[in-house]
C-alpha cells in the first residue's frame, strides 16, 4: 500500500546500420490477486528516447482492471490474463540510438493504493520493423537504335527487363 506506482523498464538499442521505422509489441497482463480498492488498477506502457522524458503509448497499450469485492488470491495463478497482441508503436529508432519502454502499474484513479491487485506482465514480444526502400532495376539501362522513318515505319523491335522489390 506504500507504492503509488511501479515501473518495469527495458532499453532497446538499434545496433543495425539502418533505421527502424516502428515496433510491433505483444504481451500479457496477468492478475495474481484480487484487490478490493474500488479505484481499480492499470498497467500502461510508456516510451522515451532519452530515458527521462516519457510519453504514453496510448490506449492500445493500456490494460485496466476494475476493483474487486475482495483481496483474495487465486487457486490457480494467474487468475486472469489480458493479451495485448500485435500492437504498433509508431516510434522510429535511428541506427545507433536507444528507445526505452516502461510498463507502469498504478491505481486507475485517485492516490489510495491500499488493497491493491497483484498485476504483472509476461510473454513480452518486441519486433523491430524496418521500412524498406523500393528498388527498381532496368536492364539495359538505356535503349538505343530506335527510329521512325516516314513511309518505312519503325526500326526493329527492342526489349528490356524491369524488376522491382518492396
């Protein structure tokens, strides 16, 4: 009942040679004990580019539980699991830079933290997504020898190949 909030942190560093465009994140929020505090409890994910200034990752990364009628544990734990699955965090990460994530556990409203629920996160998956630059190749790079002579028609047929990716 003494902690107003608790955080779990992770630092991600892009050791690659190109930028990461965004991240696909999944995790489970698990409930290990009820909490009779009527305010309920929430786990909200935040992100930071410097580890000091934090931004909420939004409602896609927010899981709340209403208050319970008791503060009992469960015969089989966890007693409840809410999945946050394949959500996009639209935050780029340049090569050589770091991104910090924090999952904040706190009372949903107010400041009374007694009779709290026991919540945790598990099965965290973080996938870095790299935006690919389209590539187009033409072979040969130029076509020559074309002409059109009035009365004779066009020159002979020429061909080229065009390939692309992304």
